C-alpha cells in the first residue's frame, strides 16, 4: 500500500536521494517490480538500479505521472498525497463539506422559531439541535482542513514580506483573508494580523497598520492572565512604533501606559524595555521628571537589550543639561545607536559635534540613519564643510511622515542666510501641524522648529524691508509663532529641560515681546 504522505528526510542532497528512492520502492511494493516495469515499458534492471541509488531520467518520472497517476509533488519532494486522484478527492471532499456547511446554516436560518409555542415545538427543537450539531461538526472539519493551508500561506507571506516583495505578498494577503473565515485557530489568525500589519507598513498604509496592531494588542490584554509575555510586549512596541511613525505621540503614549498596566511586576527584560519606551514618550511630551525616573529604572534590562534603553536615557540626560554631546557619545560608544543620538547634534549645531555624528553614521544603511546623515550634511554645508549642491537638492525634495525633514530644511535655509525661502517653508509646516491636531513633533525637532520661529522673528524685526516684503499676514503669523515658541521653551525649561537655556534666541525674543526687560548683552 502506498503511503498517503512521506515526510522529507532532510535538506542534504543525499537525504533527498534516499527519500526519493524510498518513494519509488513504495511504488514497486504496490505494483511489484515486474508489473511496474511492464506498465512503464522499462526494463527490470533499470528499476533495480534506481532502487540501488542510481538517478532515473526525467522520462521515467514522466511515465510514473502519466501511466500510474502519481502526484509529481509527492514523487519529487514527498509533499502532498501520493496519487493525483487523492488530491482531487481531497479537494472534492473539502468542497462537499463546504456545501454541506452552507446547507446546514441555511437549514437553521429557515426554521421558524416562533413555532416553538405550538404543539410541534419538540420536533422543531430536535431539528434545530440536529442542524446546529451538524453545522458545528462541519465547521470543525473545515477548520482542520484550512489550518494546514493557512500555515503554509503564512510561511509564504513571511518570505514575501522579508524580501519586500509587495506584488507577491498582496494575493497571499487576500487569500489569507478568505482562509481566516474558515479557520478557527486563534493563534494562526493573530499571526496573520501581525503579518498584515507589516504588509500595510510596506505599502505605506500606516492607518491600517495601526488598526490591525490594535486588534492584536487588545486581544493580548484580554487573554493576559498575569503579565504580558515577550511576544505581547513586542506587539505593544510595534503598535507604539506605528503611531510614532505617524507623529501621533499622544496616542503612542496612551498605548505605552496601557501596556505598562499589564507589566507591573517587571519580571522580564522586555518589561524594562517597554518602560524605557514609555519614558521616551514622557520625554517627548514634556515630562522630564518621570522620563528620567523610568529610564533609570529601565537600565536594569538584560545586556542584549541595552541598545534599546541607553540612547533614550542619554537623550534625557542631554536635555536635562547633565550631559554634553561628547559625554553622550562616550556613554554610548559601545552601542550601534549612532542614528538615535544624532538629533542632539542637530540641536547644538556645533561643527565638531556634526563631524563626529557624520563619522558615526558612516556605513549605516537603515532609512532612518540615511535621513540623519542627510540632516548632518545639510548643517555641515552651512558651516562651509564639504558643501555639495546635491545635499541641498536632496533636503529640498525629501519627505518625512512626522515633519522632521522640513523642520531641518528650514534650519539649514536660515543658517545659509536664505530667510525668504525659510519663511515660506516654516509657515507651511506650521499650517500643516495646526491642521493635524493628533500629530506632534518629538521634543528635539519641536525645539528646532520653535527656534526657527524665533530666528525668523528676529530677521523680520531687524529688517524693515523684509517685513514689508513678507506682508501683514506673514508678520502676524510669525508674531503668533514667537509667542508659541517662548511658551514652549519656558514650559520645558521649568520642567527640567535645561539644555534649552543656552539658546540666545530665547532672551532676544523675550526682550522684543517685553521691551522693558533689559536686553541680554
């Protein structure tokens, strides 16, 4: 009797040859050596050689398929049923069961449950019970049939997403959406949602990615008996990262706080990393005290996770005024986190800091690292270091979901003494941020944006002709931007962001707003 399925014996070439020989041996056992030779019109000696390890020609394999109906996938790889008729029978059986399922559902739907009050109510109840039992039985069978196909599809989808092959992934996602209706395996369906999130990311649909990731995370909360495991923490981190990518920092902060409710005992390193992420968001949203408290506690994570915690702690110490850029670099020197600490050099605008940042970023290929390198090159161009026209063009045409790129481009234009262009770009960013109340910039890009506002205000104040060219509407917009900027810096300095005290633009703008205050020398 030919076995319905044969598992591949290994990935080595010899193991594959041995497995193939075993499958041919099964066919000989079923048909006998002489009978198989007669049906295929080949000599007994040839088949014997194949059984001893010789490799058969393609014509032999073709005859097995054409004359005996052997499944070529089973013959060559051991996957699937041995005979093509078995494949068709399995497909027919699945289709038949699907039809029966629909019929069972229809039978339940057609029943007039109002008749339960009549004298034949017992018969109706029995019929209803029989139909529901049949429905559940058939649904369970279809779930079993679909489970294996679903797992294979998920493996293919993972491979396509790893290769960033959207064209290959799209039909797999559509097929998975149909299979998920038949499969009741909760774990497989959740894994499918995780992969759909990655697919949405790769297509640039961050709204859909956030929606799908929320479903996964909320399901984790509902099924969490004690505390989130590592996978649950990863899911929460992915939701937070998705929201950060869209600049929705307050929503990301809420997601982090919700996740922390499920890791109160801090038993895992992933719990400490989640705490660091919450501290990072505290820092971006103006809560320095809680950020430092959480980030210091998160340093207790496992050594292999320190690269996820240390840059955020260093950023907090820098913004609090406790560390200089050079001290941050020394503190983080053993970790591959150049792109994460570069924004601090963008704030200082110090040529030495920027050159050091460029050196650290050199060779990094991630999109974020490339973006940071572009920012550094743009600022170095303003200092006359290796100016290239390409850098300016790239900045001018680069885009960033959270608005970081136009903020840095405005900064570059101001340092290059091109305030008219900077003014137009600044006002455009300001309008876009005002139109998207859910979107906010991280603290360092936000500080640079507000410093840009004060520099533009200073330019308009000292250039009467510039004010005339700008027009009343622009003058009024910059006046309001100056007030918002001063409010931002005063609030943050009071909250412990001492690094902002070093910005001379703040004192100058304060004097313009209140001429009675002595102007700083």
